[in-house]
């Protein structure tokens, strides 16, 4: 009985090589039956995307997305911030990638887990993932393999799924260079006026001389006077003599430090 390699070699008009793997076909035989082009004879339908290379398709996606604002708000545990959630990002990219024939596939996930606790001492499971993504265009070509990371905490079994969702959001936002459309702080400039009256030197004198003023507050007053450029401002001290606020503050601080010792 002839082997697969022998039959393939016979069909190619050659003898099989010694020690050749029975399951491996000779290259000459393989060349006679090339892999068919999946796009051969394809005619785009009315709703199909234009057949362009993946880098152009992704560029068109970016042109349509433009920006995604941080319109979602978190308010819990004394912490407040605005953010762009996973659903918001996917809802923005989903229809546009579909329109331009762009596919995003996770092809490998490397995950690590560890047990931890929340600020309320609740047992949690932390998951950190690195996901490798394949971004494919309408013609079947793809961008070089992309990677993004995600991290999530969960008290049950959803940590890995959450972390992968975060990694997807990171991929779309960074790969799409998606701005927040927030106003840049440098767009506006407001010059400070001089109409706000500074605190009078006598007010600082009275606070320095007040026995209830702590040593910590005396140090803070020194910083304030330095920022306000009032260190050399002269006031009438407790014995009726002219003295600078800097000298007064240092003297009183030293006297109270010695008394405390």
C-alpha cells in the first residue's frame, strides 16, 4: 500500500524523498493547487463597504469618529470625575467600523489575577490583561498585531471580562487617536487684576501675637507672607516698636518653641 507522500509524488511525476513525512505534501504538488483568492469574482453589493486597504478603511473610521467627550460622571466614595465608558466608546466605533468594513478581533489574552480588598475591606479579585488585537479591513488584509492592557476589580467572576472591555476601550481610543473635545486650558487666558485687596499687615501682626496661634500656623503665615512679598512689611509690635513681619514671626515662633521645650 502506497503512502500519501508516495501518491502525491507519483501525481507530481517524481519519486518521494527518503524519510519524508507521510502527512506533508511535496511543494510541487501544493503549487498545482494554489489557495483560491477569497475576493476573486467578488462584486460589492449596495450596502457593502468600499474595497480599500485596511489602513485607508481605518483612516475613514477615524475621520468620522472625530472625538468622544468625557460626558459620563462618576460620583462615589468622595471621588468625582468625568470619563468615557466602554459602552460609549463601542457605541461610537461600532456602527462606523461596520460601515467601512473594519473588524476588530481579540486573538490572544494574557491575564494575571490576585486577591485583594476594597477600601471597605470587601474581598475582591483583581485582573490585569494584555490583549492582542487583529484589526482587519474589508479586503481581508490587516494591520500589524496591536496590543492593549486593561485592569479591573470584581467581587465575583466578572473581573476578566471587565478587564478585557477596558483593554478594548484603550485600543479604540489610542488607536483612533480619539480626542475628548474638551476645551484646552491654554485656549483662554485671564490676567489677574490688582483690585483684590491684600490682607493688611496689621491683621497678620495680630494673628502672630495671638497666644492661640499654633506653631504650625506661624510657619504657614511665613509661607503666605513670602508669596505675598510682605516679609519686610513693618508693623508696630507688642512693645510699641517698628518691626518687620518676618522678624516678628520668627521671634514669636522661637519664643513659643522655647516655652514648649
